[in-house]
C-alpha cells in the first residue's frame, strides 16, 4: 500500500536515542500502540505493562555487519554495500556513488564484467543481476576474504537522513549473536533496537517469553522501495514449539520486526503448525496472502511508499495502518532505524479468530 501522506524531514531520527540528551538510553523512544483503529501513546519502557503474561515475542538474532566498503572502479571512487552471501560463494552487492556528505546515492551504468577494487587486494567482478528486471543488486565474484574485509575496512550502511557515522555497536541489538561463518544482516533488524537488558528482564519477570529466530537481511531499496528478495532464515525447533504452545493457549505471538514475520510465516505449514525450518525464503507477506501465525508486530515507522507497509496491512488491515500513521505524524513521532516504534496488537475480542491454512 502507499499512504497519502508526507513525512517531514525533521521527523527523521538522525542519531540514536541515547545521543539525543542526557540520561537517555536505547529505550528512550516513544511507543505507538494500535489495536485496530484505536491508538494509544506510550514510552517504550512501558512495554512490559502493555504486554501480558503468556505473550511470546519472536526476536531476530542476526547481527549487523559492517557492510559498506569504499572502493574504486577505473578512476572513480565508489562504495560497495555487501548484501547477501550466496550458497555458491558469490555475494549480492549494491554499487553506490559517494555523495560528498558521508552518505551515498545510486550508481547507474553497472554491467556484467565490471570490476571494483577494494582494500586488502580484494576485487569484485560483476556477473549478473540478482533479480530479473532490476539492476540495483548484482551477484559478484570476489577474490579474497570478504568477511575479513568487512571486519577490517567495513562500516555500517548509513543513509542520508542520518547526521553522522555511528560505530557498529550502535547497530547491534541486544538479541544479536555472533555466527561462526561471519554471517549477518546488511542492515540492522531495527525493531529490536530499543530493547535493553533491563526491559528484557522485566518482560520475563512478568511472564512474557522469547522465541529466537534468524533472518539475515539484505540491503533495502532506499530509493525505489522494491519488495524484499530471497534471504536466509532459520526457525529452530525450540522456537517452533514455543510458538505453537502460545497459539494453543491464550498467548499472542508478536513478531519483533518484519524480519521475524517473514521467518515465522515461512515456517508454517498448510495445517497452521510451525515447524523447524531453514534455508532461503522468497516469501513476501501481503494482504492477499495474509498472516497465519503472527498476532501482532513491533516495528519501526516506514516511509509511505515502503513495501513493508503491505506486511503491516496484512497484520492490521489498511484502515488501521492509515489511522496509525496519521496519528504518528500528528504526534511528531520519529521515523527510521533510530526512531520511535509501533506496536500492532489484535483488537480485544473474547475469541479472536486466527488465520490458519486458508489465507493463501
């Protein structure tokens, strides 16, 4: 869906919450809670009192990579955004031009056979577009160790609405885990950023459970808002059991981020049961497809043209999303990965119906 609204530039969160004033930490953001078209305003620190015992939060453990690296092609300076490593050892990457302000803009004219030189004697050779009809992301063959390159020379991907570069630690969530193969996300699973150890402990003490999943996110389409392409995911057996148990009882399954929705909805069968699963998912959650597992969603505020809004509409309905975003603008909420967050909960009904196997 596309919302008929405009987000003023001053509502972009330019720095992390903890840098916006003394005494602040990651949880110092606002929390917009919607139940259908009913909207309530909270602070994120109030989340443990908004949720209830038996609720299950599905969280993404993927760490954020330092995925942006400076390079050259011919005499031109460029920036490579590493997105996803394929099973064949190739990488999906986006080539960008530096814009003179510390960020980047799209680069055109890339073709098969293009070569980019990177620090540490690493070279990339362009082979083919990742998706038919789009030349934003390409599969490239690398000479040299890309994981070592990112650790030594990489920095987090930064977009023009931010004020300055941030350390990689600013992009890691409290749920992030290291992966032995160096895998991770090109962009932060940002819905989980406001969580702190204190808030997690309070949630657990109030009977809220956590189910870890993994989905390694690729580079988003910042300008054209393309739908997501295939990404690597895993829903472990223990998390599948927790999700099924919550659904069998009175608990609500609440995904922390659109990545968690995509992973869990990729692991549910036609019978509505979630099973351990992993590999690559090409699932795009739309209102037509619906959601079969997720009851609620904690997410950031997305631009009006963003493809993520289709997923929000699948969870909450178009009228609810429109109403919530109008209220977010009226309330001067902050957008993007360092901004405020939105919790979608189901409307309070005695026996809310779930979408099981008939949503496709």
